[in-house]
C-alpha cells in the first residue's frame, strides 16, 4: 500500500493528463472494430491520411485493441494512484513540494 508520506512521484497536473489520455486509449480500443468495419465498407477515400491509418488499424485490429486497453489501463491506474514504477526506476519525481517558509 502506498502511504501519504511522499511516495507519490506524479504531480497533480500529470495525474489528470494521464487519466484523460488513458480514458481516450480505452475508447480507442473499443472503437477499433468500428474503424475496421468502416474501412471495409469503403467509407474512407483512397489516398487520404485517414485511409492510410484506417488501413493499418484494419490489418492489425487485435494488436491496436490490446495496446489501447493495456496502455489505457496503465495510464489510468498510475494516474489514479499518483505513483509510477517507471519514474521510480529512473529517479524521476514530478511531484515537487513547495519549500517550507
């Protein structure tokens, strides 16, 4: 269990950003099938950037779905806890406390 005596290594702003990006990745993981179906139906015009991205997502939809869910879970979990094991290994701490007067 993480105690409140300084074991947080993420700043409050970074925590909010992590949770928001994590939720977007969860949403992307859910919408991969929709993008793939739209690509198969000819929704995207050939030669556009969206066609290229939809083509890549349609070919590897299971990989993108798993990556979206996994990375989304990791970002939401670390943002909610305020602790990142990767930051701990790299000795990074963005949770700076103001100096005491």
